[in-house]
């Protein structure tokens, strides 16, 4: 009879340590645990969805699950990505404002010095 006992598991563990190294084992274990947790969560959600006939705000629920299962590095990467998007939006707004100002300036050759002096005296 074929069965996996303690000696076979030890041999498999030694081979895995040789391939990945002892330093990567905790990362591999945590990734494996997260994947099992995600699988269980998705199975539970699928059963609830069948029972209720559809889930509301499925994207929000998935985002919460994904955020809860992120490592610190992934959370930092997500925060950097959000900051970059906000920075890009601010840069675009500043460029639009600068372009609007540039468009409001008189065109080359249409500057009237006398009119400018009169405007300055009024102010």
C-alpha cells in the first residue's frame, strides 16, 4: 500500500529546503496559507451567493478580502500606487491651470504698451 508517512514528508521537506532555501520557507508557507484562506473565503461567498440569489457590492467585498490578505510589502506598494495616482492627478490639474493661464496671455505681436500702462494706472 502506498502511503505518505513521516519519513517521506521529511524527505520532501529537505528537497524543498534545498530548492528554495531555508529563508524562503516562511514566505512560501504564508503564501500557501493565504491561498487556502482565499479559497475558503471564495467558496463560502459562492455558497452565500447561491443562497441569497446574488451578492450586492461584490467588488467592495472582494477589495476588502484582498486588502486583508495583503502582506506589508503589498500594502506599501498599494499605498505608493495610490500616491502616484494622486500625484499624477495633481500634476495634470497644475498643467491644465498653467495652460489656461498661457492661453489667456496675448499673442505675440499683439501687445499694446500704451494699453498696459493705462491698465496699470487704473489699478
